[in-house]
C-alpha cells in the first residue's frame, strides 16, 4: 500500500539533520543524534519514517503479514519473542491511533491530496518544521508556508530572503535554507519530481543524517526496558531491530505515526499516562513498576501482622551484568517507568556576550527606522538580519575599549566615523540558542537623516518598524527592539517601565559593565545557571505513574 501512494504520506522515516539532535515534536527534549549503521548513514531526512516504512516493505515482501517475524539478534528480555504478541501490540496501537489521532494539517493533506508530488513535498515540509519545534507552533507556519509555496516548484522559485522571512521565529534557521536548497535541487536535477522512494529521497535531498524519532526511542526503550545510553551503537541497533519487528506491514505509515503519537501524548518524557496506554500489557517498565508496587503493599500488610500472599515475579534480563542494553545505573524507585530511556549528560551551553547597537532614525514617512546588517551565509543565524554587533570576548577589556570597537564597526557600516561617545546604554537581552546562552549588551544610537545618498553595502539596510515585524530576523532581534522600546518609554515617563518584565530582558544598569567585580560575579552566575545541575533528576516520580490525564498539544 505504501508503495502505491509513493513515499509521501508515510514519509515518516526521514529525519532532517540539525547541528544537534533530531526528531521531535518538541514536546520532548531534543532526542540524541544517533549514529547509524553504515548503509543508513547517507540518510538525510527524518529517519523516523523510513525505519518502519522500509522495514514494513521488507516484511511485506517476506509475506509475513499474517505471521509477524520476530528478530532473534537481541537478548530475549529486550525483544518481542512471540509473533502473536507482536500482532496484538500492532492491533492495540493502531486501534488506539484510529480513535485518538489528532487532526493535523500535514496528516489531513497527506490523506486528501491526490497529487503524489505535492503530497511528498507537503510531508517533507512538515517533517522539517517539526524538527525541534512543537506541533502547536508549527501549525501556523506550516499553513502559511503551503499557502505561499504550495508546490516544490513554487518554493524553488522563492529567494532565500523570502524563505528566511517566512521562517523567522521558528528557530534552527538552517532548516529553512535546506528546504529551499532541496527544492531547487528537485527542480534543477529531478525535473521537478520529488523522489518517489525513501532511499532516493534521502540520497537526493541535502543535509540529513538519520536518527530514530525521540518519541519512538522513548516508547521502545520503556517497552523493552532498554536502559543503556540511548545514543550508544548497541542501543541504536536494538531500536532498529525492534522497529523491524514491530512495524505493521499493512499500515507502516500509520504504525509509525501511532508510535510517535503515543510518545507525544501518552508515553511522555515526564508524567507518562500509563493507565491510558494501549500497549501497557506489552511494556516491561510498566509491568515492573506495577509489580514493585504490589510487592510494597504486600510487605506493608505483612508488617501489620497479616500474612501476605506470594510476591509477584518481576522479570529481569537474564544477561544483566553483561547486557549492553540494560541500565548501568540501579533502578530508581522514584523514577518508575522514567528510568528509561537513559541519556548521556548534556554539555552545558556556551556562554557568550555580544555588544550590540540599535541605530535608529526617523524615516521619510515619520516612522522610526532601524539599521540592520545581514549576517553571513553560514553559521548560527545564517542569512538573517541583525543589529550591528561585536563579540565581547575578553572580560578584562575596558568598557571604553569595547565601546570604541563597536563605534568603529558602526563607522564602517555607516560609511562615516562616529565621534565622541554617542551610544546610549539600554540594557541586556538574554537569548538561549540550542547550545549557546548569549547575552546582548544593548546600546541605542539615534541618527539624523541625510545619508540617503551615501552608498551602502548590499548587506546593510534601513527598515521601518512595521516591516521589521515581518522581516527575516531572529527572535533575539525582536527582544532587543522590545528592550529599546521599554528603555525609550522609561526615559519619557516619570515612573520607569520595568524592562525585566519582558522575558529574556535584563534590567538596565548605568553602563555596559557595572564594576569589573560585579561583572565577573554576574558571569559566574550565568555559567552556573547554564551548567546542568548535578544529581538532579530530569524526571519526576512514581506519583505520575497513575497521574491524571493530560492532553499535550503534541
Ligand atoms: Fe510508556 Fe507507560 Fe505505555 Fe509503557 S505503559 S509504553 S511506559 S505509557
């Protein structure tokens, strides 16, 4: 069936690679970037889809629809041993999915769109957008995107500037660029036809490595009690093998969607709703927690003088101690099913400070205009428009020296040197990227008109306030404008406006640095905040095991 509809709707298996982690409907923490077996390393889109799709195809070929094949390479405890058990799991999961699945625009489109090329393209866009971004956030962007570029040819005809503009606010900006590059490649090299097999699609479209979806990793690890580091090669192989075993060859795409839906809405990272889980009878973690609770209550009865009945058995891995899938850390009662999966400790984000200036002037129509500079084509905010900035690399550089560097930078941009010290301190903006905590130390610079005739480089432009809202700028630029607005209001009003009430904006002080000691103290505090807290549990407790229902947006 999936072959007849081409790749598109069950595109599910492709994972767009980002600089870090894959997957996720970002109700999850970013899933780990998983190394793939050699043949799969070429993949570049959401592999979460391909896994089941491809394995489904293989299963179909073997005529195994009636009798699910069960892999034998895994230790029995971590595998699905009985074909009938696999069949029941598929039926339960798909029945639940048929009743509970959310209507999402990409799912609807995948069902109703008859043009396979459009369907492939539309699912591809959704897969890319859903990387690291919540479903609730993606929906509006997705609708706007498809309204503007309903086909791959339309996207290919757009400029990167337009793509960045549309993507502004969605984060991980390289994703938009890759979509654009991919669309151009499809048009220029494939005659406008999206690849119609998973392998070709992965081979042809740029910039992807494979990884199993984070939701699916979590569900599988919990179901089969896989507690070793989920980024390790052994676990990766095990997850592929489990996927191979489980996928329903009759409905591989739906099965994959169902697994992700289960991970996003029931088997959530924190507070999983095991009591509502359609596959709990197949879940080692659930059964283990349940059995331990029984044991504890019986022990309690015993301590009260009542003879407790026999304790229930808790199945464990026969190879525990040498098994590469078992947890290396002891079972934590408090965590319950959240003992799985285990992830390696996160590297703390890099702490950076940037000296930024917001030059403004009154435009011809009386509206304020902002001076923006286009960033380089590569890097964190590739191709986006930013305020002129210089990195604050050296703590010990004097305030005067730092300001002089910024003034010199501005002079180059404006084509005329700045004299005196025209910068006005406005405050600080903290913006957290995936791996960087960057503080913008913001100054304003009010300029008069009259430089319209002066030639300006193509990467520099004045832009009105209303146009700025729609421009290809990052969220940090928008926060900076808010800070400047609040600072401007504060200057105009007798009662000061609290800039700190805007998230990420830090209350202004009297200069870019207070004193060197205060600056160092603040830096230490920032670094401490950025570092992962040692020993803190990322997941909560057994209380959530029988928690109340909660509908996540994803
Ligand atoms: Fe996840 Fe609980 Fe379902 Fe197991 S029973 S798969 S832990 S929600």
